[in-house]
């Protein structure tokens, strides 16, 4: 994060003003800064909805009868990212850190969401969204205790969990790049025609990230996807069939897929809420240190956690996926030196407008699944890298090596060979074969129980 820092543009204000969350730079510069925050998170924000739809087996191809449901899920990703961001930047009562925190759809929950809907079409969404709402309420409640549970989640545990999240998702990126679920089992899966646009995305993303600066570097994945999209368009892989049929304006629908209590999903969502809460604590600390050179206050950390949970719960009522704070935007604040929460509010309003326009979601949904796969390979690889970076802070004693080894072996092993638990009840089997639950429980328990002087 620190290697991206540059000298802030002092035309935006004095050093004291730039470090003040309540300061607003001149509007002509505040608006581009707000849009820059949206560009930094846009691809990551809409990708989970597309992945969940792909896992469920609906929405891909303009001739799919469920295509409008994919558009709707993309809409909700934008709309409730914007609304949850307003909870953070404006806040009310104890809710919100009143800091420039950008909220977006979380990758961390995907290892729970993918098996929850796998192959069920839209029928699996009722149980998923009910779990999102209950998990969001649980996440909200964590705001009262988040400061007191941090001791149980040192870098050894959190780094392992983040690494496991990335490892659980890498397979999805490769599947998408090769053609995704619609092509699996056909001759088209894994052909050069599928792989070429995905590889263009990866190559352009790397080139832009490391050979440009400023806004271009920040939006590298988005630019890579645009390049891959252009190649796919020339290869005849893009269809605009449903863009013209999409409405110009639409409001979200409550309980759009109904209510269904799936206890495996509910438990999984509550468990991941703890991980998401800890991630938010780290992001809040990163913002205050990088933007204002100070530690985050207890009220800011609690308020951010409340907003995280509330944003998730409210979004779930209307078919949105779990929200969390976006770490890439923390780095952007360190880079620009602008701590203004009102700049991020402008970005949130832009997201809300986009979320109310189905045509915008329809345009996003025209991105071929193999093109998205190229971006996903980069993004999920970065999740793994973030976990490794967290683990770099660990003192690798024999005790910690044993904790890591046992937790990773069981967690990853059950994820790779889910049939090993085929005789367990469905709820327990889904939770354990995600890999995250066993890895987290084992690492937390061993970290709390094993003596420090183990040799």
C-alpha cells in the first residue's frame, strides 16, 4: 500500500484540510475524485453477482429466460454498494464511521454462496438471500463486540483465512476463462477462442498496472476487461440482444426471490461476517493512518461494523449480496492524500444512479464469461497474495507452523475432495467442504489452546 503513495495535489486544499474527513475539495475536483473511487472498485463489485449467477446456472446468453435476473443482480450490486457507502460516509446514530469508506459486494462470501446455489437456477436464491439478511443482522451485532474479539484473530489466523478464500476461488477464474459453465462438457470449452480474450485481459491489466500511474494504474483491471471485451467483440462473442429490451429505470423489489431458511447458508454467512468485520477493522485503521496519520477510534471501528452489517441486511432484502469495505480504495486514499468522506459520497451517489438503470446492468452483462475470467484470475490471485502478505507478519515458530499446516491441510483437503464427507448431513457437509470453516475453527482453536513455548 505504501509503495503507491505520492505527494498529494495541494491545489485540492491545505495539508490540514486534506486530512479532515469533513472537508470537501473544490467540486470540479471532488467529482472526478469520487468517480475515481468507483472505477477502482467497479469490476470487483459486480463480479460476485455474475459468479453466483454462473454457479446457479442462469443468466448467460441473451436467449436465456433468466437473463433479466442476472441484470437485476448486477443492478443490486451497484445500488446497495452505493447505499451502504452512504451508511459509512454520512451515517446516522451509531451507524457509520463518517470516514471515506467505500462499500462493495464481498468476494469473501463466495465460497459459501457458490455451493448454496450450485445448479439450482433462481430456485437457490431464496435461501441465499434469507441467509444474507440474517448474516447481515449478525454482522451488525458484531459492532458491539468487534474490539474485544480481535485478540483471537491474529495475522496467523486472518492471513490463513484470506489465503483460503483465494484458493477456493481460483478454480472459478480458470473455468470462466475456458468458457464457464455454459460451455463445460462441450467442444468449445477450453478452446483458443475462449482463452485468447481472457489472456488479453491479463496481459493488458499487468501492462497498465505497472507501466502507468495515477488513475490509469488504479483502474488497470477495468481497462484490461475493456481490452478483452474489444477482442471478444471482434471475435463475435458479444451479444447485445437484451440491452434494447432493458428498462430505462426500475426500483428494487423486496423479497424478489422469496424467503427460505437454509441453516447451512445462515451459519456460513454468520461465520463469514466475523471475517468481514475483522477486514473492515483493518480497512478503517488503514484509512486513518494513510489519510490522517492517526489511529482509528473505537467509535469509528464500531460505526463501520454497524454500517457493514446494515448494508448487507438491507441489500439482502432486495436481492443484493453481502457488502464489505473495499481495501483497494484504502490504498487510493493513501495515494491521493484526500481524506474527505464527501468525495466518497459523490462516488456512492454515482453508484446508486447506475443501480437504478437496468440498461446499465444489461450493458455490463454483455461482457462474455471468458473475458470476465481473465479479470477474475487476476483478482482472485490478488486475494491469495493478500493472505500471504498478512502471513508475512507471523513469527514462524514451530508452534505457528504446526497450526498453519494442520489448518491448511484439513481445510484445503476437504475443499478439494468434498466426497470424503458425503455421509454427513447436508448442512454440515456444505459448511465443511467450503474449506473455510474447518481451517478457521482449527486455526483459532489451536492458536488459543497451544502454549507459546511449544518447540
